[in-house]
C-alpha cells in the first residue's frame, strides 16, 4: 500500500495482477503529438511494465489509450496523468488506440470499454498515475543497479534517470531492457499536488495540429485499397420493411456497381459517394410501413402522462412526504415535458467494412470499440478474434457512437460486396434513423412552510431507460443510475422527499444516451421547479437556493461565484432577464447564470452565460473551459430549437433546416470560472449541457413572467399581443 497526497493508500499489484486488474479498472493509454492509429506489438527488448506503457530501446514512450478522442480533449488531458508520474514531456511520447479488450481496458465506472458519461478522467485518475509511477520506479531501480548506487540517490526528469552526486544520467531507452528485469514494486509513491509539473497547467491540445492540417484521421477518412462507397435508404417508419425495389434507373447511373437489398433497407454501391447518392435517388422503393405507421409524438406523450398517474419504482425516500404535504402552508404542483432529441454529429454515421471468408476488418470511429467488435462478429457469424477493428478520431459522439447499429448495418451490406465498402449515411438518414434522447414526462409537487421553505417534495417521472438495454445488469428493481441522476440526492436541504421512476419504452423508437444523459432531463425539471418555489415564496432565486444549501458547501460556493461574476441583482433593460441553475452531476458541482433577451415577437436571444464550476482537481484548465463552452452551446441549441417529432410513424425532421443548430451569429458570450479544489477530478464534458437548459428557461421567466414547462422554447407562448 502507498499513501497519496490525501493520506489514502493504494495497492500496487504484481506484474500479472497489475495488467489484469489495473487494466480492467480503466487505464490504458498511449500518448503522442503525432497520432498514428495502428497498434504494433511490443518488441522483446521493450520495457512494458503494465497495460498502458511501453518504452522502446530508442527511448520512444508509447502509451495505449483505451478512451477515444471526439473533441473533448482526451488525447491531451489523459496523457498528462501518465506523463506527470513517468517524468516525461508530452513531446516524448506517442499514442496508440487500445485494441478491443474489455479485460484490460474496461472503463472502471462503466465496467465496459467505452468513452462516455464524462468519466474518462475520473476513471483514469488513479490507475494511470499509478502506471506511470510504477514505470518510473522500475527505471530508477534499473539505472541505480547499473551504477551500483542506492536508488534513493537517483531521480527522474525529462525521460532520463539522473544520479545527482555524480551528475550521471541515462535515457529511458538505454535502460529499457534492464528495467524489464526489475521486479514490479509492491508500492509506489504518487506525487503530491505541490510537485505537479503538468497536471493543472494549460497544455495545448495534442490533436489540434492534425485536425487543422488534415493529417488527423477520422472514421469517414478511412480508404483501404479497393474500397467502394455506399449510401443507403432505411425504412422511413420504425419497424417498417422493404417491399419492392425498381433499380433499373439506379444501375444505369454512371459509377453505380451494385444494389444491396436488406429486410428493411436498400444500399447503393458505387465508385464514389456522389455516384452512390445519385443511384439512391434513382431507386423506386415501396415500403411496408409496419406496425407503427400511425405513431405520433402526441401518442407517445399521452402514454407517458398516463404512466405518471400510477406508482413507479422508488428511487429515493426521505421522511414522510405525504404527511408533510398535508401539513404544508402552500402546495405547488407542476408538469414538465422534454422531447426526443437527435445527436446530429458533424461527422455523419459511417463505417468501412471488409468481410472475407476468414474474417472481418472494420474502420470506424467508436466510443465503444469492444462492442463494435462483438456486434460485427455476431452479425458476420465469426469468432471474436476474427474481427479486427481500427478505431479513429470521432467528429462528434455525444453518446451516438456508444451504439453499434451503424456497424451492424455496414457489416450486413459488406457481406454482399466483394472487397471493402465504406457505408456513409446521408444527413437525412442520420437524423431520421438516429437513436434518440428519450421523451420525458414529469409530475412534481412540493409543500412550503409559512416562510416559503420546502418541507415536502414528491417527484414522479416516466420515460425510456437506455441503461436497461445498453447495460442490463445496471438496471435493478425498476431503476437505473442514469435516469435518476439529478432527481435524487439533491444538493438542497429538503426534510421529506419521495422520487419515483416509471419505465416506459416508446413503441418502436430506439433511444440512446445523449450528451448529459439523465441530467439533461432531471436538472431541467428540478431547477425549473426550484425557481417556481422561489417565485411562490416571493424570494430572489439565488437567495432562495442559498438558504437551502447548508449541507452542500461546494454547491453554495459555485452559486456564490456565478452570481457574483454575473452581476446578479443589477438591473437589466426591459425585455431582458437573468436565470440561474445549480447542479451536482458527473462528480462536478456547477452553477450557471443565463442572460436572455425576449423580443415582442417571442424570439429569444441568449446574450451571456456565466458558469462557475468545481470539478475537483483540475488536469487541464483549457480543456475544462472549452468543454463547458461547448456543452453550453449544445444545451442552448436544445433549449431553443431541439425537438424530434413523429407523424405517421416517421421522424419529421430531415436536415439542419428542420433540426436547427445555434448559428455562429447567435452564439452568446460565455464566461467560465473554475474553482480551485483538491477533491478528486469530476467530469466536465456533459455538465455544462444539462445545467444551461433551466438557466435559460428561468431567465425567460424573469424577462416575461411566463413559465416554460415544456422544451424547446415555444415562441408563440412568449409573443406579445398586438
């Protein structure tokens, strides 16, 4: 066991145990300023003390990364952890993607090999620092052995071991072979925060240059020799089937080589994407619309509303909320709704596959590469080891690429094609055949005492459980940790509380994780309702919340900071308002203040956001700021425009003209203020998204006096008469 800067101890494993346990605990890593994406086997002379680090004889440090880069800065912040303890500069190391291997590279907070839920840094914080410290300790021991000195008289710096008394030094590569023979230490000392050189500094993004100069390789960039291109049309209704196809005109199009028919889709194979799209447009397709041909958004909402009238699984119960409600001076009730949302990533769904008699090779950008391998193996009827997956940079994930449906579809198509084929979804296919953020319906009631403080809180909500499908063991007793996060364990002091969840799966509609997942729903409801309670109590929204935060000093601190920096209480021009929200999610405390302007025609313009965030120990402050900024824009887009609607079993939105994004000229000023903290790191990739939705809706109330309980913003409700 070894102590860290907090006085806690860490077990360090034997070589075999370290590989099996620390790897399974989430830590693989490979760093690099250049970003090669193949994985090479270690040479016999390389020093590879664990599943994360390989030091070659030429001194090259190779770090194996089990997490994927999709714009969130993973390929910079996580390498900083290992480089810190290994005492190397980021310029001295090279990164490789980890291969599919759940035993070695599972995310410790998910139990599977995946990048999501804002937990890459949280999962890597301990095991990757331990991996670096273990390698450093063994390298020092090897150098000391060669010199015949006490290891305590040696230190490591910039990829070298130094013996200060004699000023001798050896590069890591020179002692790699010797270090490989050193017994794995039973304990290692991790650096104190005072000794950090990299952690906490604003390191430049290692992946930025490749993305600017075009050398960074995304899944859509893959071009194996002989590749053909494909695009597809899938049944426009959920559960529909292919009836007939007239492909004569398509096959006559220049460059079109083949038409592939599946049970519920048609694909056109061509020499290039342009030809494939022209061929697809020329197809005459007749569909069997299937059992959900009449499905509408209104029908989904009615089913959820009805479900909330019955009892659900109890997510949390504190005190006797029914008795407290009966004795309350004031009773407040509200119903909230949130729509289906698409991911609409800038890189549309794509996957390149080559299926042969003996195997299957895949080129893709995935958040869950082991799932991709397993799904492809099952679809192709091959053993797992016969499926090779090359993972790449991702042009936007947001949870969409935690799914393997696009890979399954590509393998189905590739099984009928001779040679590799790149399947690229059009934007219309991407939006109309997404796996959507669930639709939610909530009923919430509170009782206030004579001072306006909540004495009772009852909350029941209904919607789909993504976890129940994606990770069934985590769905227990009718509950899952994703759907309930943000609705339970409130930061506020409420003496009696009762929260229930009713699982209702929408008919035929696939649901999936969406940036900020459960809290994208629960935080909107909780923080909107908290604002309603403040209004009912005739109290300032910030002061009202602060009075309930005695048990949560970190939440109170971010609220104080955000309010101060936003100038809370200063007068605003007519038609403008400020709104606030507070949340604890993903291991991070965050408060947001939104400043909005509402015009007479009901149009909402967000002018300014101020965010205060306590995400524990900061790895790279630049990444935190960028992540919060991006999350805010993502959440603001959903608040103002985001909605997927159904009519006749079909998604009505098709492209960015009907599924609108926040435009550059609409982008608000965003201020991010980071609280200095010594707590373990929290997640930041999604925190900004969930908290901004109620901040905007509360600001609209402050500007107009109109309460919005259904998203997205309805301009018609805000339009002034006359």
